[in-house]
C-alpha cells in the first residue's frame, strides 16, 4: 500500500527544489496510486479465482494475473521506497545500500558494518535520497548510471551482496560516484593529478551510452577523483595535503585544463562546486574538520598555478559545501560507520589542523559522505 508519509516526504523534497520537483512528485504520487489500486484489484481477482473450481481456462488466468501482480509489486517496491540510504560501491562495481536509520543505530552501537574483505574493495560512499540517480566513472574514463532502488541491501554478514559487474572491461575499476536529484546541464570532473574537464550533459550521456571514454586527461596514468555540478559559478579542487585552487567552471578549456600544480606525492581528492560564495568543510581521515569561507580562497582567472593551503593536514579525504544542519558519515578501515553533526565546527580564517569531529586515529576513515539536512 502507498503510505501517506510517502507523499508527504516527496512534497518536502519539492519544497527544497521548487523549480520542477513539485510537478514530478505529484505525477509520481498519482502514478503510484494507480499502480496500487490496480495491484489491489488484481489481488482480489486472483483470490476469487483461487476460491473457485480450477479449470484449464481459469488456471491460465491465474498464472497471467500472478505475473501481473509480481510485476506491479516490483514497480511499487522500486518506486515507492522512501527512506534515505547510504550506498556503497566496490572497485568492481559491487554495491549495497543501508538505510540511514540503520546507520544511526550502528553508529551509536559502534558495530562493524563491513567485513575486512569488503573493506579492502571499497571505493565510494554516498548518502542519497530514494529517487536519486547515481553517476559512476571508472579509471578508463567510462561512465554508467544506476538507480538507488536497484541496489541490493547490505547483508548481515557485512559482505558484498552481489558479484563484480560484468560491464567492466579488463583492468577497469570504479573511481568516483555522484548522486543527482536533477541532472545538471554541465558536469565538471577533476582527476587525481590535477586535471579538469567540463562536459555538456547531453553529449556526456550520449558518449556514456555508447560505452566510450568520457574523461581523457592529458596526464599519464591519471583517473577521476571527483565529479560535481558544473552549471555555474566556480569550482574548488582540494588536495590530500590540504591545498586548494578555485576558478570558474567556464574558464576550463574545451579539451580540459590543468587545475593545480601539485607537490610530489600530493593528489586531488575532492572538488566543491561554488555557485556563489559560501563556506566549505574540509575533512580528514583522522576525523578532523575545518570550516573555511570561500572568500579566503580567491578565484583565479584561469585554472592552474600553485594551490593555497587551507588546512594543516596530510590526510584530507573530502570537502563539502558547509550547512550547519548537515551531518557526516565516516566509514572506517575497520568497517565501522560513524555519524557526526557538522554544525559545531567553528569558522576559521587561518590555517590549522581543524577541530576533532570524531576520534579515528586508531581506525582512520577510508570514505566519508555528506548527509544533507532532512535525510536523518
């Protein structure tokens, strides 16, 4: 059955994204109501036929109705999922989802969610809405998309519930993933060696459907490390050692540009899209966070040049736009999920090591995801 809370949740999302979401949600709610009514009608008809004396004709009807019921149940299950989840991907495109309510419980209990073998293969962690679409990019520059309801739930044994994806080619592995509620007009992709490319979404998706490489870095043995909305404003790339560079999305050359000159051993680990000036939260594997205003990172006229030190660390793992009601979920090397709020971090105007969000020195994080306000 469709619950009233489902529609209420969709309307709440529509208020956050008023441009077009309300129309889509009303249409989806109406469609789900139709599916639900048809499902109930078919169930009643199936029950009536089962109670009668079976004949060859009625047996065929029962079988056909059973198939319709199964199909409708799948549609309802995949489209009516309402609880936000954390999704995990391995390098070989194995996947799993965990309801954020379970993440909260596991975090409070200090339990281990993934076993050691699954942790060694882990590549990406995201916190997503039920109807988000996921963009995945590999080390060979190819892309694919998945829907959240299509991902299997994580089992109690903490292992990947599905095998490696046959879609991957020899030597290919997942590099980066992003969730989207409304696809942007442009994507900006940053690489580990400091290269950036900007893509028109329509052309991007055509190439993706054809299985062709999207990202073509001019740097040897390079691969994607972040993908962000490239519609407007600036992008800030952030490195493992706490340096950052900021420039306009539009200043990126058609064939791509060098975003930042890296010191030997450093690499780009994150990118933040800045449609306007605001605050960034930079997070380390040891559980430290630093909040900096983007005005402290002046935009360059063009990509390139040495970066500016934003945090004193050599284990930066992620960077996000800062909003005080958001949360972070860390996944540690030991397979634990640790959920913390972001609102207590003080704004800093000079370089430092940041504030301790959670003590992970003995079990450092391998991934961290932003949990936007309203998902918990």
